[in-house]
């Protein structure tokens, strides 16, 4: 099914909203929690390790993988909504 220009524009706008929102989460977790607020987060222990250290070493990577899975789910739903889903 071919999309009209308005539908393509709406599809792309929604896709960009997803990307911006998910990248904002990743930026917060990796840059802010792993670098900027590391001293404050190090006051909290997680599994015996400072929370800031955990975010810098493992947390941002784990969150990134989860965000990829969320993006795939959102895009599959969006594709179905616009009738362009792969079968």
C-alpha cells in the first residue's frame, strides 16, 4: 500500500518523536548518570558497588539494549498502524 505525502509525513514525525524520546533517556542514563552526577550517585550502593560506577560500567549499555527493544516494538506497532508492516 502506498502512503500519501501526509501519511508519510505523519509516519516520519512519529518516528522522530520515538527516536528523540529514547535518545533523551539514553543520554540521561549514560552521560548524566554515568559522568555528571556520578559523585552523588556513588553515595548509593547497588550490589556492593557505587551506583554511579554501575551506570558508567554496565547501566548505560543495559539500558541501551532495552531501548533498542522498545524502539523495535514501537516501530512494529507504528508500521501496523500505517499499513506498512512486513509480513
